[in-house]
């Protein structure tokens, strides 16, 4: 059994993101590319963005701290600490409205 402090990891990653050129950083805490379930903490400084991309798998974004905006086409959803956003299957992006950390959970489709 393993135990993770997502709060501590979010703090650490936000410090790293502030020093990173792109203003964001991430660390996978559960799973990986070889497993069906993957959970990754993503830290983003204010105004940084995960550019528009597709996600063919089922995914959610749980906001650990801060505020983010997910946009897909003309639709957008804002999430604050404690909110869970369901990632749309269409092209979307994620923007940090303020310094933020999220838990991205992805369930890969069986091949």
C-alpha cells in the first residue's frame, strides 16, 4: 500500500512550476502509460495553459487548490478548490486563473 500527500505534492510542484519556463509541471502518482488508470498532479502558475488537445480516454480534473478554466469550443467551465471537472471528449484546454494544482485522473480505454 502507498500513501501520498497531494497537498504537499501540490505545494512542491507549484514551487517547481514557478521556476519552470512554461509555468507548469506534473508528476504521476498512480499508474502510468502501461496501466489503465493514471493519476497525475499538475501544477500551473497563473495564466499558464495546457494548450488545446484531445483526450480519447475518460478523464476528470479535481482542483486541489486555486482556480482553473477548462474550455472546449464555445463552452467553458471554471473550477475552484474542491471542484471536479469532467474532461470533454472534444478538443479542450486548461488555463490557470490563479496559481493552481489539479489531480488529473485518466482511465485508458481497453485496446
